[in-house]
C-alpha cells in the first residue's frame, strides 16, 4: 500500500457507502479511464469476472470457438468454458512471448478450410506486463471481423507505441488481485470505447436487473461488481501506478546488470514496440550451457526463504484443457521448461535484491 488508500476507505465508512456501488467506485472508474485513456470502465469483483462479462456481451455460446494465448494463467481461459464455448490455443512468438499473429492467421485459415466458422473472439494476453504485437493482430481482427479482447490483467502501465494495454481491442480487462502491480486485494476492471458494451456489462454484473421499480429480469445476471470500499484502495493505488512501473523496471534492470554475464542465462526480452511494466522479472536457463535446472534453482532459493516461480505452464499442457486444439506449442513449452520468475515486488529493497542475486550466483557460477 502507498499510504494514500486509507483516506478513501475511511471516506466509505464515514459516508456509509458499504456496497458494490458508491462514490469511490465511480471515482476509481473515472481515474482508471483517465490513466489508460479509455472512454468507459466498469469496476468488477475480479479480472476473471471482467473477461466473463466481455464474452457474455459478445453472446459467446456452446459451439463457438475462441482463440486464446496458450502461455497464460488459467483465468484467461476459464470464462470461455463458463460460456460453454471451445478454446483454441495459440502459441507464443519469441519476440514478446505473447500470441503469435502468424499462427493466429494460420489457425483461422486451417479452420475455415475444415469448414469451421471463424472464432467468435480472440483473447490476447499481455504476458508478465509486456504487450503483444498489436498491429498485425488488429489487422487480422479487422480483416476477418473478429472481436479482440485484451487480457491486460498483468499489464497495467504497459504500452504499445505509446498507447495503453487494453485500448486496442473491443475491450480490455485489468486485475487488481493481491499479486498485481496495483491491488484492491481482489478486483478487476472492464474498459472499452464501446459505451454499449460497458452499459450492458454493468447490467449483467448487477444481476441483470431491468430498469423497473420492481425486480424484473430478462436475462441471466451475475454478482460481479467491485466493492466501494475496495475501490477506495484502488484510487489510492492508481495514484502510484507510475512509481510502481518504475520500481518494477528498476528490479529488472538490477537483475540484468548483475546476472547478464552468466553464460546461458537470458532475460524475457523487451519487444521494440513498447514499454513493459515488468510485472515479473523472468529469466531463462539454457540447458545446453547451464546444468542447473530452473526447478533446482527455485529449490535452492527456497532454502534461503526466497520465493521464485516457474513460468506459467501452457494451457495446452494442462490436464483440464488437454482435449482442445493447439497451434504451434514449442515456444511456450520451451519457456515453461527453461524459465523462472524471480522475486519482483515493488517493495523489494536494494538489500533484498543483492541477497537474491548472491544466492542465484552461488548456485549458477
Ligand atoms: C493473465 C491473467 N488473466 C486473468 C487473471 C485473473 O484476474 P483475477 O485474479 O483478478 O480474477 C490473472 C490473474 O489473476 C492473470 O494473470
């Protein structure tokens, strides 16, 4: 926390807005819109809920296919299943570790050749705070008229050619889960230039109540709004988002300066098209040059009370998603097999970073 959050929480208590509606929530949505330069936003109970709302608004149904990055957290994909639809997984490209636009086009053409319909949506994930290659992706979505949903859960503060993550597709989603670059403990945001998308999602997120004095429902609703108390935390956190991006980037730069000379150790690249927020600093260990595996390094760090984590296990390798189609797969499999996410919190001190680097070097050199 930055220290600024408590004021807004106190305000919620003082004014008795203890509900998933109220002035903090309105202000958080407005401030968020201003920061990412999006016309409309809806505060949600989670990023997952925001993705689900986007798919519901698009009327994604059983039998529909949705393309999605395979290298991601399961929450990018689960809402496709909530809608009864079918995910089609697409591998990463090496430059950004994000969805490969060439494979997207290949998948579209192959499926059309098989007599299948176009995907009803594409979900692009901006992994670990780095944006995907948006120009070719947007061109493809325009060409085939496919709605693009941007899962920017990990990428608040990241930009592509100066424009914020989540503002390229029909909508973007953000997450404020406890582990994200800013947090409301749990919470999310759905944001869009399409007012109708946000208005409809707002209705779906509040049990789809119709505008009648009595409780009238014409469609199935959800209880997906963000609490006005948590929105207060969000206002305070948004004040410091740029500091947080700078701090996360500084963590990354420190690791690079200290570790780049180790043969076989490399870093998640920063694609030339934008600014990553470096939500997580990620290294790769080339097995041809380093005999220590990422898991051995993780366990070594663990013995020193330092937490590191494997790269996301690709969705096409997950038992629960095993039966769905995958285009490519080798890039994300390699990243999973050789990658390790290093401690990346905004509150890491120089002494913390020094200690982490010492123990990495101890194991690798
Ligand atoms: C890529 C990605 N998508 C979606 C989510 C879901 O966000 P939430 O935890 O707020 O539901 C997360 C993180 O949790 C994520 O990392």
